[in-house]
């Protein structure tokens, strides 16, 4: 299509504006963490690093960060096991209801978080509470793992579909047992897909707030829950600003890792 | 030698097990699927089923205890109560508006990144679209709270024109949701535009079509399924959201807020309200499936 000069310029301006809209809010969060004023008024009257040192010593934020990391690691571990198992079943076997299985895997992330949240909440309180087990970090991990399975599944199943089973068959023809073939042949083939799935799964869990609200026990506060709770408190605003800025800076890490892992992981979306 | 004997015994045991597994593909399949299906079907689908069954129960208005008697009162209330009807219509309207805005903004951006920008720079631009997806959801909403708050960036930018920002409310909610889900719309459109064969565009030009005609008759029909695919995300993510509304929506209420406020006192009603976004999303997916867009997801 031969675009005229003016059309090209218009598109360039449109795209430039689009990217500006995408990045200005994130840059604003970074700038605002240096704002000496407690209100969010713009422009800031000056710059200060005072809130950054205040945030480092804020025990609430640090505690919430640690809780989020534990929940993310736990959920990712469960999701890696369950997602990989389903991926192998779906990619390597034909069985009745195979399409239904891939549908059920997607469901927890396709339905609104609040529906998943209250469903799990009422299930936990009717099943676990009579056993004397209350809501806690454990239930958060169970909730997060449920919607993290799909990202591991998607990554692994895509990889398995691109590699046929003939490598394993060759290994077994050469005398390798089922387990040996898995360790020496299959696992190296899917390793980077597993890493990508784990990365996505951890990011998804780390960012989640709705399901967490309904599955966290009293005293269990993940970082998003902490931010949400402190956002509207004027006294805490500067520390929230710094935590927000840190999260914006940290979002570069998974992008970098995904680029390192493989080109196709970076272009597949988070879902 | 003595230490090796049990090791080889165990080794042959493992080998026997492997052989037994190899001869029984059904057993292998069962071992693979049992754990995950217990988790997803019993825990997850079981919870969902109980929740939706409880939508047909009622609540004692004095004690807030759930009364397990089958009735369709909640769904009757859903259709007849003006507040509920108003909120449902508003929520669907917001989801549609966000989807339309996303498509409108995404198109020029995707067109630039896929066909106008120098090919060398395109992968970098894709990363630039993806990066905000990794930034925390809550931080992005918070950023818009900062922008739209009194004396914030929006007020400052609009002051020279004698205007002020929209403040917190319904427009702020639509704006923020559009921002949140925009990358989900840009990416599929970018991919579709990138895969558009150049010969088709040349053929269209050879046949005498100008850029505008080529766009309408060639580009748009081929990219529309991708817009539909992107809209699945923008629509369903907007419909289920209640956190953004709480942060930038002022007093605005969407379905999610009603569900949230009913959970403590009237779980059956909350469950009935929760079915609304699920049903709407399923209907939307069925409608979209007819365009064939879901295959490209």
C-alpha cells in the first residue's frame, strides 16, 4: 500500500501519541516518588530522596513484599507441576474430553476474578473451617495456583506441539527407559518453556489482587493488598509512591528475562 | 561391591516400573491427569458449581443466614430491581466503550509498528508495547489516580485551555480501563498487519485503488478477526473489574461493586449477580467465535 507523505506523518504522530499515553503514567509514578509534597499536585515543588529511605524502613511494605514472594513461589511451584502434567496429557495422548480439559484450564483466568474469588472463599470456609484450618497464606497459594496453571500449560503445550515424540522414541530404541528418555531428551526440550511459564506464573501471582482479597486470611497481606489499603491514606502516600515506582522499575526484569529466554515468549501475551 | 548391590536392585526396579508404564499408555495418561483434574474439577469447578447453586438460595433478612430453599427470587430481583438493571447496563456499556476506544487507539499504533516503522526497529517497538503489561495492574490504576486527582497532571495540562480534568467518575473509569487493556488490543492487530502479504496491497494498488480504498476493502476485512480477538480481552477484563472503579470511579458502581458489597450480608444475591458477567462473557465469546477470531488467540 503506497501511503502518501501526509498519511505517513499522520500515522507517525498518532503512534507517537499512543506511546506517550502508554508511558507518561508510568514515568509520572517514577517522578512522583521524588515529590517532596505529600499531595499528588503537579508540577512537584522540588525533588527529594527522603521517601525512598522512609520506604526502605517501612515494615508493612517489606512484610507485604515478602508475603507476595512466598505466595508467588508457592503458586508457581504448584502450577509448574499441574500445568506440565496436563500439557503432556493433552499434547501426547488422544482421549475422550481432551478439548474440555484445555477449556477447563483456561476458565479460571477467563472468568472475572471476583467470581473465582468468592467461589473459592465459600468453598474454603465450608470445607476447611470445620477441619480447623482457617484462611491463610496456604489458601492464597491454592487460589493463585488455580489461575497460574494455564500459563504454564500454554507454554509447555506449545513447545510439545512443535516437537514430535520421535526424539523420545529414538532414545527408547537406543535402550533408554521411559524415565531416562524424559530426563535426557524431553526435559531439555521443554526446559525454556517451563522457565517462561514459571516467569509468567510468578508475575501473574505477584500482581493479583482480587482472588487474593477473598482467599487471604487475617494478617496475610500481599503487596497489592498493602498498596490498595494504603493508597487512600494521606500519611502513607509517599511510601506508596515509592513502592509503586519500584514496581514500575522491576517490570523491566521479566521483559529482559523473556527476551533472553526466547524470541517467541516475548511476543506471546501474558495470558 | 556391597554398596553397589542395592543400587542395582533399585535400578532394575525403576527399569521394571518404566517398562510397566511403557506398556500401559492408559495408566500413564491416568497418572498424568489425576492430580491436575482433582485440582481443577473438584476444587475449582466444584466451588463454582456450589456458588452458582447458592444463587438459587435465599437469605434470612433478619439473621443474614443463608436459607437453603430453592427459589428464583434472586434472578427475579436482578431483572426487576431498577438499580440492578441500571448497573448491569452501565457495566456492559463501559466494557463496550473501553473496547471501542482501545480499537481506535490501537489501530494507528499497530499500523505504525507493523508497516511504517523501519523493519530494524520493529522488534524493539513490540517490546515497548509489551513492557507496560508487566507493570503492576494496581500501580497503573494508581498512576491514573495521580493524573486525575485535583491539581494533578490532567488539571495542569488542561489549565492553559481554561479546562480542568474529568476528576474521578465514570469517564475516569473508562479512561483508566482503556489504558490498562490497550496492549491486549495492539498486539493482535500488530500481528495481523505484519502478516498481511505485501502482494495483496500491491495488487489492490495495481487495480487502481487508492490508500483509503485499499484500507477499507483489503486491510480492514483481514484485520477484523484480530480486533475481535483483542476485544475478548478488553471486554471481559473490563466487565469483571471492580478495583479500578473503586480507585478512580468516585461513586460509580459496576456489577463487580454490587457483588462485592453483597458478599457479607447476602451471598446468594452476590452469586446471582456474579452470574451476570459470566453469562455476558460467554454470549460475547459465542458471538465472536462466529467470526473465527478465537482460532487466532
